[in-house]
């Protein structure tokens, strides 16, 4: 296991980490904003709500197909410039979206923002990890994921509230301003080093077999989770009996539990990368199955929703950290492939949920989702059977590093 240390001092690395977590928050927020601002954007642009919804669909498809090509094209560019350019392009494109008079220009602006996000997700994980010593990178990934957890339950509701108070265009301007601030911080503080010198450009335990297992697990667990994420509002209203006015508070509870989950998993991820996933996946299966069993109980549904938020928030940092450990072609390309498949899981989960709602009813979504996540858990256990247990490999690598340092 390489003994590479951080490329900047810890305080500076922490400031950069906070800025990049804020940037993930903004990217996820702006991706989903049209869903929250649907009824405000449609009449202003003189388009039906279905076409406004396509702004979200097109965005996700661009991220899905563009991640790997963009990773290849920018593989030799210092991460400082890649990340700051992504944040800067997002700021300009979001401002363009705010002032555009036409739906067509808005769609183009969204595509440009999605391209920036695709490359951002590719670069941000290995770049951020490289700021920290190997034994602290799992914790850094967990902190970075807090932005993901907060965006759907804080960023989108806040943007929707601001849009209702003023206009949807003001919300986009606000996101553009914040993205500009992030751009300045990254340019000012991020070290200007080649990607290969960042400390996390190569996985310490590269394995094609493990990486294939990881990608299968990624698609399955994200598919299972997003079936429920997409239709949780309908489930809570149609099955549990909550009203529309209750939903923001319930989603905030889910998001708060998610922040707790991201913090907790960071305490174990560096020492128990597989154990962290297995525990999180087990809780996720129990939460989803529990939602199906006690979905008609308001108290039971809330408890399951909180457990779901807690467990799923552990998934992105766990998967990203595993890419850093086992990617056989360098962590940047590994993260690009993982990002594409993560978005494939999002699309598959939403599609599976829609199919179940149309063919049966929303009541079946958490049950089927639990089955898909259980399958991901079984694949993870199979990986541990056919490969040497990764937790043991990591511990041995850490001991070798510590022993080497003691010898010197």
C-alpha cells in the first residue's frame, strides 16, 4: 500500500474538502431543481410540465454517457484546473439558464452544466482523496458525500421556496453565484500538481475481478434505492396517509439521517471498507422491507424512512472509496466508469419504480427494491468468497506501511 501523504497541510485540505462538498451539493441541487420548480417554469416558458421534466432526464443522460470520454480527454490536466473549470462552467451555464428567454436555450444550458458535472464527478473523488493520507481517505469520502445527502432535502426545497417567493430565475442566479465562489476557492487553494502526482491516482490493490464485482454491486444497490427515492412522496401519501404539506418535513428527516450516516460510516471506512458496505446494505434491506411491512403505520413508516436515509447515505462514499482501492486502470478512469453506472442505476431504479406503479401499485416498490438491494448484498458476499477478503488485504497493507516507517 503506497505511503503517499497529503499534498497540502491538513487545514488547507479541510477547507478544500468543505468547498468541494459544497460544490457537490450545488451540482446535485441544480440537477433536480426543475422538478421542484416545475409549475413555475412551465408557464413562464410556455411549455407543458412534461417538457420541463425532460430537463432533468436529459441532464442525467448526459452525465451517463459523457463521464468516461471526458475522463479520457482530461486525464493529464491538473485537477486544480479541471475542478475549477467545471465549477466555473456550471456557474456560467446556470446563469445562462436563469436569463434565457427560450426553452431551447435552457435545454442547451442544462446540457452544458451536465457535461461539467460529468467531469466534476470523475475528478473530484481521486483529487479530494489525494489531499489526505491513505488512512484518512475513507473519512474524506464520507465528508464529501454529505453534500450529496443534503442536496435533495435541503438544496431543492430551499431553491423551490426561493423560486416561489421570487421567481425560478432568481433560484438559478443564486446557484450560479455560489458556484462562482467555489470556483475562486478551488483556484486559490487547490495544489497545481499533475493527476499522477496527486497521491490517489493509482489504486493500492488493483484488481479487475474486484472492480467488476464492484460495478455490478453499484448498479444493483443504486437501482434498488432509487426505486423508492423516486416514488417515496407518492408512497407516503397513498399508502401511509401523509398529506403533501407533511412531505418536506419527512424528507428533511430522511436527509438529516443521511448526514448522520455519512458521518458514522467515515469512522469505519478506512479500516473496514467491505464491512462498512455490508452493514449499510443490511440496514438498507431491512429499512426497505420494513417500509413494505409497516408502510400503513405513520410511526413505522417514519422510522423506516429515517433508517433508509441513514443507510443509503453510506453507499456513495463506500463505493467511491472502493474505487480508490481496487480500480485496475487508475482511479480517475475507475471513477468515470463508476459514475456512469451509478447514473445507470438511477435511471434503472426510476424506471423499475414506474413500471411497478403502473403495473401493480406503489405499495410493491419498497418490497421489490429490497430484493434488488439484497441481490447486491449477495454479490458482495460472493466477491469475498472468490477473492481474498478485502478488509484483510487493507489491514495488511496498512501494517506493511507502518512497519516500513518504523524500520526507517
